[in-house]
C-alpha cells in the first residue's frame, strides 16, 4: 500500500504529532508498505545541543518531502508552508501515486492534502491529535478566549466535513469529534511506541549516566524525577515546581529533570527561581530521541501533570523503560494507564501527587513491583501491533470510498504536463492536422 502523510509538524520539531507520524511511518515501512511524508522545511541551524549517544542507522526511514516555509508568527518553534508551493507538492505526490491520504494537522500542509485528495478522488483520513480549544487561547493571548475557541470550532468543523474518516486517540476526543460533526465515522486508535528504541543494556545506561552527569554536574548522586515533553503552559509544569519544595523537605536527594524545549522555557526557569528550587531543577532543552530514551532509564520516577495531553506517549515510553509513573489522570494519560498500572494515576491534587511520589521513593518493594508492572503494561502498546489496526482502517476506507465515489482520477493539467502522454498524443494531433490541411494546400 502507498500512503502519503501530510503534517505541518515533523522533525526537528518535537511534539506528539511528530512522534506519532514518524512512529507509524516507520512501522508501516517495516510491514512492507510505502510511505511518503509531506512536511514543512526548517532552518539548517536550530541551535540544538549535540547528542550524547549516537543513534544507529535504521533501514525503516520514510521518504520525506519538505515544503519551503516561513516562521509562524504565534510561536518560534513552528513553520508555515508557502501555499504557492502547492503545484510542486502535487508533482511530488503524483510521482508517488498514493492510494490514500493521511492528514495529521490543520494548517497549510493539511490544505495541500485535502486539495490533492479532492482533485485525485482519493480518501482523506484525518487524525484529530490536538484539543485545540484547550491549546488555542495560549497561542493567541491577544484575543478573548471565547472568540479564539469559537474560531477554532469553526475551523475544525470545516476540516471534519472534508475528512472521509477520522482517527481519534482517546474516547474523550471521539466525543468532541461527534459533537463537532454528528454521524461521522471514527476509529479509536492511540499511537503505540517502538520498543526497540527503549531497549538498552545496563552498560549502555551506566555510560550514558556518566556522560549526562558530565553535562549536568549538579545531578551527581541525586535521585532523578523526570518530566519529558514540550515546555509549554498547557503541560502544567508549574504544578511540579510548586510541589518540589515539599518533596525536598522529606527527600533532599531528589532532582527534578525537565527534558524538552518550548516557548515557555524561560518562563518556567523564572518560576523555578521564584520557588527557590533552581539548585534542584535541571532544564535540558531539546534532546535527541536516543538520549531521551536513556534519560528515562536513569530516572527513578516519571512525573506527568498534563491535563491536555491527547496521546500519553511519554507516559508509555517511561513505563517501557521500567520507570514507574505518577500522573494526573486526564485524556491520553487516562487511557494509556487505565488506573494504577505501572505507577499511580491521581487527581489534580498536589498533596495526593506528592504522597504517591514519596511512597515510591521510600518503599523499595513497592518501587520494584511498579517498575515490573510498568514494563508489562507497556508491552501491549507496541507500535507494530497498533499499526496493523491502522492498515485495516486504510484498507476499509479505500474500499468503501471506491464504492461511493469511484476510482482515483488524474486531473487534466497533470495529463497535459506529462511528457509521455504529450509525446503519444502529439503524433495523433499532428496526423489529424496534416490530414485536414492537405486539401487546403492542394487547392
């Protein structure tokens, strides 16, 4: 099967959409399918720190077409593809000859995907990754939140109306989608994780710990509490900074590691200073996937306070690494943990959150039980198993679409610029023209 994934977010941009697209693309390739990713280009220099551990070359890398882009005015991390590149994108996709279009975002690249699907009579599948009504007001603080949410709802309703089928990662998002567009057919499919990324030997883990301590000397001899994800206000990182002083009173040997980058990095660094925990809090900035997988291994507990995360991927990654989790039960986290599996799922309450963290730090038997439980629970979320379900969704959608709308078609303008088509038909045109001109010339 030939699949084209359209996404406005892809490496080096780090977020859940990027990880989902890359994970599914690689798993599809391993299962014998062909994948093309259409995404925005990024500047050569993103000021990223060098990786501590080199990632091995892999043979499941998808083909990627990067569209010329401009900086997004609402965030320094994102890019907006140039809409004038649509024809060039169409040519690249036409060469690939896809059977289905999979759209993962909502901006210009998504528009390319919908347009291509429309003119070529192909099914357009859309994955509803982000609860934009929750995120939107943070990106547009200059407008009233009610107005921002209203505009977002209108945009999402239009997108859903143009989508043949919709993939939702959680039941809560499924409810939102059905509220926006009643009667639409949806498929519940969370993103899995690639177990191979998180399998490391004890020697490799020890070597990484040594290199990590060389980069951040303040963590030597400390017990690491880890948060991994984008450093943005919607991740609720301030919740961790506020409860850290209480944890330090009981366990002064702990160190909070915040692994990730984002537009609010400086804001939270200032919040850590105000809370008086600067000496017990490390902000790593952006980390390569290989490095991050090892940070999970050297950390004792993974802390996740987000109330808006739709996938819960980092929670699964921590559990696959054998690191127990304490997380607030909401959206994606609620689904992937399903209760106190591999850790503790708590309410949005700092006292309960702190109590569970201290239980894991102070009870070795409980810690070992939860660490083993975490590994077992995460095994059910293998990306290869989840991708088999995705392939079934693709196949069913292609068959149903052809029954409703017929076979794929090629637009007239692409036929006209196809040299092989022109070479064959030029002879026919010339032959007919000569045949009509001969009587006139003879007379």
